[in-house]
């Protein structure tokens, strides 16, 4: 009978279900993002701040309905399309390098259709997570082998990373690489395979930085922010000033000065600095706490996954959100070099918001209670017991 009780607990989310904490965390971050976005996008060149709010609101609605759809999809049925989705991700990344691609902030990582555009690398994140989860679920007995357990999945990761690096989008490539290595670890790949690959990866990043003047200048600016505060460290220095001006309780919504063209990308990559200036230290710590709650609740939730495939899906999606959040917070607070990555659910931008929403939906979908076929199957098993 204990086994029946355990299955019943997995099948029915209780009052303290971690899914509730995940959803509340996402809701709180999105609402904070809308609030700060209005303050951080005051009229510039006669453009109304409502333009940013309207666009972000549209993407929030799109993300909500797409998330609902993903939440109801049978993840097991979706497995038959994973290879196709992964291939399309690679093709999309290659198309970005052609004249179809568009350069934004120095990186050729967008494809535009008139006024609308999307960042292909964001969608490739989901394609890679699904591929790795599917692959390791099929190769559980070979996960300790060098080729099947390590080389082949690393080749798949490289197929995504190489085109992104060719787009000069090192920040996104690093996020995908870090999350992918974590997926390999939780999938059971041996550490004596992973550690040398981490060393080689770090060496590759250093080589890419040394051989690129812009990346090298960003690194040197990070090491000497005060000396480069009028140059490449300008953004981070202004962010530091924003945190200092905000103090404990902030200067109040709409009273910050950094969004008045002092801080570039105030509505995007550095929106956390506006939170610190206008709402203060208490609010910034609250944001960090919300991300921590989401991560912990996600860890608890993924343990309810019915099989290794959905377990790795949940872990991969959670890692894509958490790693990006940590990197952005590190950049804005001056702990990491500038990467150009948005803060999940808070920063302005449609592509990243949509992908982060899909990641949350997939994470929640991995619990059998959210899937009709799996839920019915669990009920049949309980009756048999």
C-alpha cells in the first residue's frame, strides 16, 4: 500500500505543490518587469513609453497562451518530432548567418519579417534541451561510455554552439554551454569526461576573448571599472551608481535618473539596476529571493517526473532559466563581464520572454498530474493495486 500512496501523491498536486510557487514566482517577476519597464522607458526622441509597455504586454499574452498549449501537450507524443525540431534549430541558426539575418547590438542573431523579428538562438535552447533529454533516455545503459555517453551528445551541443559563436553572440553560447554541461552531469555522464571538457571550454572562451578586440576591451574594462568608467565600463559603472543612489528603500518609482539616457539598455539587459535605484536594496534582494524560490521549487517539482526523459526536460528548462538569471545579476552588479543577456521575465524583449515561458510550461508539464494521458494511466495503475 505505501507504493499506492506514493503514486497518488505524484499524480495529484497538493496544496503545497511546488508548481504553485513556480507560477507565483513567474507572475511576480513579470509584474515587476512591467512596472519597472514603464519607469525605465521614459520618452526618448519623442517616443512614448507606452510603446514598450504595449509591445511587452502583447508578448506576455502570447507567452501565456503558448504556455497553456505547451502545458497540455503530451510530452511523450512530442518525442517523435524531437529530431525534426533539433534539425530545424540548426537550420535556423545557419540561416541567421545568411542575408536573411539581421544585426542587433553587434550580433547577427535575428531574423526579421517586416517590423517583427525573433532571436533564433533562443528557440535553439529548447530544441537542444529536448534533444539531450530524448537522447539520454534512449541511451541510459551507454551513458558511461566515451562515445555514446559523451562524444555524441557533445557533438550535438557543438552543432548549436558553433553557429551561435559565428553570430558573435558569446553570452548566449556560454549560457547554453553551461546549462548543457549540467544536463550531461545529471544525466549520468562521468565526471572524468566532463572536467577536461570544461577546461577545454574555458580555454576556448579565453581564446575567443583574446582574439576579439571588443571582447578583450570588455574584459579589461571589467578588471578596471573605475579607470574605464567613461569607456567600455560605462554601463556597469552607471549601474553601480544606480544601486548606490537607491540605497535601502530606493528613490521611488519614476524618480530614478539612470533611465534618462545615462544608462544604455536600461529597459533590457540592465533593468535590474533600475530596480535597485527606484525600489532599493530590499527590492533587489526580494528579486534574488524569488529566483531562488523558483529554482528550489523547480528542483522539488522535477523529482515528480515519471521517467528520465521528462526528468531531464524539467532539469534542462530549469537550468536555462536559472543560469541566465544568475549571469545577468552578476553582470549588472559588476561581478561578471558584460554579456548582453536579458533578465528572465523582467527585461524587455519578446523572444526571450516566450522561450522562458515555454521552459516554465515544460517544467510544469513534466508532473504527471498535468498530462491527461499520464494522469489516467496512473489512476488505472492505482485501481490495479
